[in-house]
C-alpha cells in the first residue's frame, strides 16, 4: 500500500482537525497573494508612490512576524487554539470587505497589519497542531497543509485579474509618470505638471477593483464557519449543551499513544515499563516546546544543550528567511517587473504571472505529498534549493524573453513550493520534537518576507527592473550556503548525541554489574 495503515489510522482519528487546519491555510493563501497583481490599483486608490505602497507589504509582514511569534500562546488548550483560528479567519474576511474604502495609504497599511496578525496566528497554530498530532509522520501532512496556501494564493490573483484597472497612475521619484496599462498594449506618457489622475477616473477604478475584494471576502467566509463547526463538534462553544465536557488535547492524545507504544515495547522485551511522569496541571507551563518563543526560552535547561542545538534553529530559520523572502518578493513585484522595460508586457498578460507562480507552488506542494513519503526531507531540500538558483540564473540570462519569464516563473514556483514544509519536518526530526523549531522557523520565514519585500521594493525604482532578478539570485545563493552550514551543524549535533549515549551507557554498565 502507498501509505502505511498506521498513518491512515492516525489521519482517520484526527481528520476533522486536520481538514480544519488545512482550510484556515486557504485563508492565509488568499491574503498573501492579492497584493501583487493589485498593487498598482491600490496605488491609484491611495494616490501614493511605489515606494509608499511598498510599506503596505512591510506592515503586513511585520505584523505577520508578530502574530507568528505570539501564536503559540493560543496553543495552551484546544479551545484557545480553535478560538484564535476562528477569529483570525473571520478578521481576514472583514478586512477584505473594507479594503475598497481605504483611500489613504496609512489606513491601508493598518488594515494590512491586522491581516498580518491574523495570518501569523494561523501560520503558527496550524503548523504546531499538525506537528503535535502526527510528529514523525508530519512531513506528508505539512506538505498538504502548505498546498492549501498555494491553492488560496492561486485563487486570489485569478479573482483579481478581471477587475484590474486598464489605467493606473504610478509616480516615482521626483519626476512624475503616469503609466497607462491597457489590456492590449503598454505605453507611458510623461507629464510635466501632472501628478494624479482625475477624481472621476480614480473613483471609476476603485469601484471596479472593489468587486474583487468583496468576492474574496465571501469566498473566505466558509473557513471561519468550518472552525466554528469543529468547535461545536468538540463541544467547546460555551452556549452549547455539554460544553463543559473535558476533551483530550492533541498533545495529550500524542502522549497517550506514545505511552502505549512504550508499554508494548517493554512488554515485548519483558522489561517493566517506567512509571509515567506526573501530568502537568492546567495552569503550568507546557514542557517540550512548540509554544511561543518566550515560553520556549523558559522551558527546559537551555544551558545543557550544545551549540549545535542552537545552530540548527538559527541556520534553519536563516534558510527560510531567504527562501520565503524570495517567494514574497517575487509574488509581490513580478507584475511590476513584467510591465516595465525591457519586458513591457500588457497588463492583462502580466496579471497571469502571479497566478502562474502560485499555481506552480500549489502543484509543487501537491506533488511533494507523495515525494515526502518516499524521500527524506534533506534530499528534497537540496534539489529545490539548487533548482531555485538555476532558474533565477536562467531568468537573468534570458531577461528579454517574455516566454521564458512565464516558464521560469513556473519552475521557480515548483522549486520553492516545498522548501518550508521540508525544512520544518527536517529540523523537527533532528531535534526529536523537543525544541521550538516550529515557532522559530515560522517566525524567521515571516521576517524574511517582511524584510526582503521592502528591500527589493526599494531597489527596483532606483536601480531598474533588472535588479529584481539580481536580488533573487543573490538571496538564493546565500540560502544555499546556509543550507550546507545546516548540514554540517546536523552532523556535529549527531556526533554530540552519539557521544552522550556512549557516556551514559558506560556509566550505567558498572551499576548493572553491581546489581
């Protein structure tokens, strides 16, 4: 059988929770991808420059980082985790509905900051819960989880594309330009004394693009409803009858399963099983990590770990800082790159690039589900990181070819698609699910998207569109170097654990002989 019966049994036992966590990642994907193709329309709506609208990306990613960092706080109980997911997914629909009324870039940045917080909470909680449920079998389910990000991110540009403006104002630097992006052609007209479109024209474009956001708000509504249904089935809604019934958290279920496996193992070897450790009280801090960063620092004796333990966290996070930064920067600015010289693609054609990029990520994550079951995450990581560098290099060499821009966008999405879930599964497996790798990696990935989007968005207006691909090449090479440093750190950590086990065996052997 393609998938082991044990894994299927585990999925059947937790299918409601798993499907719910997958669905909230659809909300995440909807929210992360719509800014790219609509950036020029939002620039018209807020009457801002490209540099100013870039800070909207920053506000979203910065608050996504904060949400990712504090998301583990809501994991203390199943009720708090599902409540946070319900509120976060509902907030995303609300923000979609009010974006058309944000006529100032500061107000738009605040709205996107709120969505960033919601996305960060969703990101951390869903990843943590799936890792807690499936542990060493989590790689396949994490690939499926991140498939739904790609699916949501694919749907978002497709919805927005029919409503993209045929004319859009774009002012950069001291000299004012208005780029009229027609569906059939692209040309620019330089004006000496003009800075913004007429109010009548602006209102017309706002009314057109508004429909896209309202449609996305409606499409996202079933997600919070699904979370609410799960809370009802688990009897976690206070107003429901029998809501006081205590249910096992997924962590407790995993501990129970682990205790059963341990007991069976000891029974087979005719060795008495050790006494179970006392269960922590409801108000105590959780042991074993996977919480927020601050609780991770408090739990356990950090001074007892070798430098390689911290190196794995740092290097794994830095790799995702680079790769997720490429995802955010490419999705955010590939449309802007395509309509600028030397490409000068029609806006309708360029609008499909973001959809193609996220479609490739979605397909890549779907393909990675069986691959993650057959191959170790470290092998997939090596192939994907090398593929990213080769693809960006070809985009640099063939920068005048519009055909290869579409081909390269597809290839880049495929190679970037499974890096995050593979890195998460790889580092958690190295650390035996005892550290805080999930929170560190999610936070680092959000930080990369936040910083690198702002950096790339600031470089493009001053250095030209070619710098867009050059930045991607530099970032990809740095990520590849950091990955090899992670492999070296893994080897050092394995040697440390092997030496520790040998020392423990040498100490215990004389004691057994005396007995």
